[in-house]
């Protein structure tokens, strides 16, 4: 199962970074290029343990839906979201948070299995992993920008 691991260092309190990472509203902002929209479950605010969200988005000119659930949650140290329904065979996204030298370290461990067997593995090799990595990096850059400025206040009031 392919795994994308990213570490983003953020100059903001761990609680703020944790909460921004589970903000439905910030997720929408960070994925504007694919027109992500929450259409069921938790549709705004901060997602919590055992809650689900269903997203509609356009990727590769195809409109898709994906439902995920928060299956583990220990604020402000980690949470896990897992795909319940969607185009992938599976997605398991571990979000880890720690403080080192006064900075919050946000670590993503994004494990996924592409659909369609051999065709999916080939797509993963050719473009899917790099595409998903870019999406995660963009999302993390938005979290960092909000966390390190006063923009977070509009989402975490």
C-alpha cells in the first residue's frame, strides 16, 4: 500500500494547528482547485471522533464522491480519517502533531490503495502519487498560512 509521508513545521500552538487540520471550512479553502464541497455528514466547523463527511469533488475532469470517518482522535496529538466510500480501494490518513523546539510539527501519513488492480497501480506509478502529494502539500501550506497569521480566528472562534 503506497504511503505519502509529509512533515510541516508551523510556528503556532499545537492546539490551533490540530483544530485547523480538522476544520471542514479550511479544507474547502485548501481544495478550491477541485471544487470540493461537503454534501453530507459534518458540513462545517470542526469534525469530531466518529463523525463522517461526504465530499464531492472534481479530479481529472471526473466528479467523484468520497465519504470519510474520524476513527481515532486524541486532541491535540493525533487523529485518523478513513475512507468509507469512494473511488479508492482504501484510504487511511494519520495526522500526528508534536512540539519540538517551540514549533508544531504536523506529520501526515497518508496510506491509500488505488482502484482497478494493475491499472490502478500503473496510474499510481505514472501520476497518482505525485498528484496526491501535491494536494496534501497545498493543504498543509494553507493550514500553515492560517495558523501563523490571524486568519485562523475566522475559523476557530
